[in-house]
C-alpha cells in the first residue's frame, strides 16, 4: 500500500480546495492501483456543496497470475485499503475500476466527451466494483454511461517501473 503524498500539479493549481481535502484525508492505495481519477462536483465539473463527497475511481491493474475467481476479493481489498486509511472531512465515494474490453480505459483521461471517444459505445464497457451502503460487489449491466462521468482528472498515477504490470 502507498499513501499518496504528491498529486497531479494541475489538481494543486486548479482545484486547491479538493487538493487540501485529499491531502488531509491521507489518501492511501493498494499496490494494484495504477492511477486515481477524480470525477464529479469536486473535480473539473465544479459546483460542489460543502457536504459533497469526493468521487474517486481507483484504476486497478490486477496481477496477470490472478485466478478469475480471486478478482472480487482483490477488488474488495483495494477499496477496503483506501477506506480503512481515509481520514477525510468529507466522504469518499470510491469505485474500483478494471479493464474488461482491452481498451486501456482511455475514457478515464477525457475532459470532454465526443461520440468518437469510445469505440465500444461508452456504456457498461469497464468493470466496476463498489462498497456502498449495504452493497458490496460488481456493478454490472447498470447502464453506466462514460459521458456522464466526464470530465475526468487523473490526480495520481503510479510511476512507471515501480510496479511491474501484472505483479503484486
């Protein structure tokens, strides 16, 4: 696990209140998290209220050797790692996101939507695991639309070479 101490300089410069909340929260991620993406009103969309949560997608790169039957346990561990260490003044709305369609999850880098942004249609095209108010598990066939989560901002990415792809 790793506590994130340095964030994307764009976040620091353009969203100082959100940056301060994240620093104070001691955002910590599991070793299988490749990057953290901010969405919603505390992100580039703007318009947050004082009680607005922080919408964060933890982009997971599972080990290549992970048996499919162990994936849900890993995703739960990823979210529990961050939730256990969270000390934020506001709630974190977390999602563990993983690739299911071999697209590289490039949609999580978009700040504006165009129909050509996603060759897969932009609906239910990535894996999603949540722990939220009595629910714990994969969110499947829920009509999750990529264009509704944009604009996105990658606030942290694991430096290349620190964690070999596909290993723990």
